[in-house]
C-alpha cells in the first residue's frame, strides 16, 4: 500500500487539469497491480490494471505507470472531470488469492 | 445484469449474537473474497475462496468464518460479534484469483453494540 513518503490522503485539482495519484507498494514479488475508484456509498470499482512485465498501460483517460525499481505505481487521469471525484485505491497481488490495498487517496475536483 | 449482491446493507446487532452476511454473484466467478473497510486503514482482506470448498485466510481473519458450498455464494459468519468488528464490509468476486478484475458488492455497514 501507499507509504508515508508518497501517499497523499487528499489531492485537489482544477477541473480540466491532469491528476496524478501515487502509490508505493510493499512487496517486490508482487506481479499484478490494480487501481480502484470508490465513490461515496458505493463499492470499489475497477479502473485499470497492470502486470509486472509492463511499465505503462493506457485506458480511456487513465494511464497507469509502474516503476519496479522503486516499487512505485501511479495513476494519471487526463482532463479531470467532476465525476472523477472519489477515493482511489491501489492494490497489489503476489499470491493468487491475496490482494493488499493501499490506504486510498481522495481526489477532489474543483469546478 | 452482472452483479455481486450483499445482504443486509445495514445491520445493528449486539455483542455475542451470531450473524451472517450473505454474498452472491451471478457471473460464474471462481474467486470470491471478503474485505472490511475502516477509516484510515483502507480495505483489508478477511477471507478468500479460490473455488468451491476452497477457502483461505486473508490478513484479518480473526473472529470471522466463511463457507463456499456452491460457486455463487460466499457467506461471512460472525459467531460472536464484538464492537471491534463494527465496520463496512465488502464482498468481491473475480473470474479466477486476485490477479483478475474484481467486482465488488455495495457493502454492508455493520454496527456491533
């Protein structure tokens, strides 16, 4: 999950700007990473994933970057919209059954 | 509609009174898992199941039991609830293992007094 040095509990951005949410994962043996979005009162929703044999993966308006050297994961959201306001969690998997979540970053989008 | 359904959504109970939170998925997923979410701690895995009759402990299994008698259902059992189990609980399922996209239920808010 997120480390003290890199984890920002809250990120506030202007509508239309790009957002970058960071996450430091804990296990160098982790081989699968996921970003989830959780809106108020709802369960987490899958955004994008990446496997350890990749450095970058792009989706619709989102990009995940993986730096295995420093065990760092980031989620970039392009042209942030009010609907992007939520809590974002990174998660890592190194055992087929276990999934470890970070503490989460709250993204606030200012109009 | 593909979904994970938890019941109940809200529950207030007393210490020591056994309860079960049900979870059902209609996607024929092999993998199911339970998490609890507490402020400042994120989501922590309680138990998971790789397939029918196969369950294993997550990071915080103490005080909980699960069963996986059929593929679609994965109930969470609290034999003797205590106030420290007051939390928001989520069930999730995925096609196979934690290394595939997981679908979450809407959550069950449990209060133990």
